[in-house]
């Protein structure tokens, strides 16, 4: 009986099935690695999640194995030829799919501004009557510019959102006529240049390039309104202070309002919102450890015994002096 069991274990009845059971997790792992490498190469060009990249790469591997089995006379699934062909096809499939997704994402149309204004304000939609001109005091007000910068930064630090400029609290399109009058050339292009220049100064060049800006005429056609579509930022966006103030701030959306986070809350929020940026690569951690150890060694006396003797002698001298 024991001999028969040993024979069954050494020579399974269906080795092909067992081989495929073992091969499937390896193919899944290989798909994940191919997907991560391709995502790294295509970073910033298309938005593809880990799961999507792994699934597309897995389909590419299957197609690659099918092609390799058609071309090569190889019995080993994980031979160099089979792996190279399947990985190559997987990369091609993933890149092609990413290109299609990038085109679709780029062409994604937005709702007309008039329809968006009728939705009412929410945690991801904010209305502002103007961006530079205070309609109450009837003069330019830097506080209005501050509000625009805070709102856009808060949207990018949260789940994203839309800011409509030239729209009152009731959702009426009143236009940006007073704001345009403050520009050297009163048109939409100059207004967008001013917006991005302000964002660049207050939030940095990378953050200033993230929002999408478009315009639409008011119902009577006498003015224009502006829509700022702010996506979630891949990194924290810190708003630099205006002139005469100190310290950058982290602004987020809390319900329908924009709130500034204090230092402790900001640290916790960043750790939860962007967990990947808190991961420090092992070479950096090793370097920091060696640096701290070297500094601690330099801080210690060269001869501890001599240091103790010297300290004891100094206390004896003080006692004799008294």
C-alpha cells in the first residue's frame, strides 16, 4: 500500500492539470510585474489602476503564449522564447489599451456650464461671482483672489471639484465683466493666463498645470463665465501665503466649505490621503541610519574611561576649593 501511494505521488495521474495549477499564480505575478513596469513608463500620460494594468497584462500574456505556441516548438511554458514573446505581446497590448484610454479620457466631454450651475453648490461644486473684483465695495480686492486660490487647492487636495467664476450663489450666470476690466486685454485668454500665473505663484508650477479651464457666454451674450475643473492631485498642494504672511498651508474640502488644516491634522491627512509618498526607499533609510550612527559615534568621547576620570577629578577640585 505504501509503495502504491509513493508511486501515485511521484507520478500524478494528470500532470498537465497540476502544471497549470502551479503556472496560473506565476502568470498572475508576472502580469502584475509587467503592468507595474508599463505603468511606470506611462506615468503622467494615462490613468490606469493596478488592477486594470494587471488584468490587461494578463490578457496580453495569454495572447503572447498563444502566439508563442503557434510559432515555437517548445514544451516548456517558461522557456526564454515563450516568456520573451508573451511578455512582449503583453506590453504591446497594455500600451495599446493605455493609448486608447488616454484618448478617451482626453476627449471626455464636460456638461455645459449652464447645466452645471443649475445643480447647486456641493462638496465638489463651488460658485463665485468674481475672482478679482469685489462687487460690494466696487473695487479690486486681493481677498477675492485668495478665495479662488484656496478653493482650487482644496479641491485638488480632496476628491477634486469644479469652481464656477462669474456665477452667483443662486446659480445665475452674471459674467466676469468687472474682472475682465482689470486686465490689460479684457478677454478669456488673458484671464486664464492671470489664473495660471496666480496658481503658479501660490501653488507651484506642477499644481498650476493640473486644473482645466474653459469658458462659456452668459445667456444674454454680453459676458463670459469661467469653469475651473480641478482634479485630485497626486501630491499634496500647499498654498503659499500672500505677501506679508508666513508659512504655507494645506487646504481641504469639508462638506461645502474650504478649511485649513493645522500642522497635526495636516500631517495625519497627508499620511492617509497620499500613503505612497510616506514610503521611504530602503537605500535612503539605510543612509539615514548610517548617518545617525556616525553622528552618535562622533558625539561620544574617544576614551570613555579617561572622560570618567577627568570628570571625577574636576569634582574633587571643586570640593577642595570649597
